[in-house]
């Protein structure tokens, strides 16, 4: 699938923001510092962090795939032959 360069930049920016959200929420401990509800015997405090970690991998993988494809299509300047 081919995207115009400006649309690709917007997608990457959105993915970066989606990656940063769980990191910022992780520092706001009072938001999720609860025992109930439990899930599989784990207090909310623990399973919420596990859920954030799992959800943050999706945009990270998408961003990594986009960057990998971009680097294959247009190698960085200065890496060419003499």
C-alpha cells in the first residue's frame, strides 16, 4: 500500500502519540492505584499496567514496520557508493 509522504508523516505522528499515552498514564499512579476490580486474581493496579503494555505494542509495531519500509525504499542520504 502506497501513501503520499505527508499522509505517512501524519500516520507516524499519530502512532507516536499512541505510543506515548501509556507512558504518561503509567506515571499517573493515582488514576489506577486500586485493588478492585480483580482479574484472574490480579488487582487492578497490576492488570491495568499489563493491559497498557500490551496495547502500546500495537502502535509501536506499526510505527516500526512503516519506518522499516521507508528505509528500504529510500535509503538515508550519504549511505550510497562513492
